[in-house]
C-alpha cells in the first residue's frame, strides 16, 4: 500500500472511531511506528487530523466525547490497575479501615474504583455520577451522598447550579478526579462547559486532589478547560505514560504513580 492510500485509510479510521493510535495502526498496516508517525504528521500538516499523545484525532473533533459504554471499553486493563492503585489514597491508607470523606467524580475509572472499595471500609462518599452511586448504594460501610442536578445523558453526571451549590459547601479529605485530557501546557480539559464547571468546583471542595487518568489522555486538549495540572496533588496513570513525561509532570509539582 502506498503512503497516500494508507493515509486515506488512517483518516477514515480516525473519523469513524474518533481517535487512532500509532501502535494499532502500525500493526494494522504492517509498517513501523515511525512510518505511522510520518503519516500522521502529513495528515496534521494538511489540517485533516490533530496529533495527540500516542496517536491522532480528526480535525475539528476536539469536543469529541464517546458515550459511557464506549469509554468504559477503552483502556479497560489500564483503568482497572489505576483503580486498584487509587485504593491506597483512600482515607485510612488502603481503604480497609478508618474513616474519612471522599468525592468521586463521574467517570469510568471512578466506577471501577467504587467497585474496588473493600466492604470493611467506613467512609463518607459524595458523588454526582449516577453509575458511581449505583455501584456504592449497597455498600454496608459507606455513608453515600448523591449530588443532584441536570443529568447529562452521555456521561450520566449531574451538572448545573444544583450540583455547583452542593460542592461549594463541602470540604472533603480526598477528591478522585476524572478528565478527558491533560497536559502540562493545556491543563485539564473536557468537551462540555457544564461538566467543566462542576469539575472546577470539585477541585476546591477537597484538601487533596488525585487525578485518575489513563495515559492515552495525556496530550489531549478539549474545548473546556477546568484546571491546571498544578491543581493536582497526585496523578495515577498507567505505564503507557513514558518515564520522561512522568518526570516532567513531577518537576512541575504533581506526584505521579504509573500503575
């Protein structure tokens, strides 16, 4: 396959899936990763895609937002490792004992963390994510608070003024934060302005901020910016984030755990 044919197929895959990654494309076309990077660079120069960490997204799709089921299927193993590593950040150490208060943001990794919380844990948990609340509703040791508001169907998260007012009244021990994209230059971003406003309120509602984000989100920038990486005390991600990138983030003031 000649380069123009391969690039046309890469563009088709990006538009259909919302994103392509270098390693999958290299395997798909039986070429080297460097060849794929040159293809993406050519498409980027032509204004057809935008390069992000590890791959590319279609141009004009910085606000692309897959639905909940689709996002849950992406990087599933990495998200599970991140969720398990996050247990150590629950008040009380490993989540097995003690008490404290946590906020769980809406997000697929947060749902996985909710499922991992041990039955013997005693915590006050606040969330505006319906899937998170549903996962924790029968937990015997938790005092669960569900923040209300308008529900965004795509994320099953409460947004707007009701949610914002509730979070302004809180001072939790730990926030487990989700994001659609993060980078040193672009900060923390998400496609929707209403969700961004809630996430901004979350950051001010907790004494410690732990960002749960798989490495594919590194370098991605979306429409609505809700914070800086410096707002985050700890980033828990996977080993897809390179040691060099992890070191750069730590030098900027955020601790990094690669699970």
